[in-house]
């Protein structure tokens, strides 16, 4: 996989109460929004390349589109993919000063 693809795979961090709680646990899991076409191996390589950490495991979850009312018309939110990335002991990602 080329370096350009590694930069495109991770869309951004997913911030929620659950993801904040997972980051505080001893096994250090982070939650990321990723491209819908990304595989587990690509996500692992991208996280290790971009953040210089060691990844133990990656779990992937496809979020289905949700129905939503926009004014008086029924619409759909976009489908997206979420990745739970388990980091090795001693590794941590600080998104405020990431490259």
C-alpha cells in the first residue's frame, strides 16, 4: 500500500462518551472514522504509519444509513465505517499534536 492511500484511510477520530471511556481503560482502544472501502490490515498499517504506535487488534463496524427528516422531506444520512483500534501497552495517541 502506498503512502498516499495510508493518509486517506483515516477520516478522523470518532468522539463520543463511549469512545472516551474506551480510551481511559488499560487496553487503550481508540475509535476512528475510516473509509468504507478500508480493510482491517489497511487500517492497522495506516495507524502504525501515521501515529508511530504498535497496534494489537482492529475491529470494524459498518454504520447503516439512518432515516432523518429534513424540513418536510424524508432523507437519509450517509453510511460510514468505524474502527476500534487496540493499542499495545505503553502506546497512546494524542490527536492535538498529531502529524
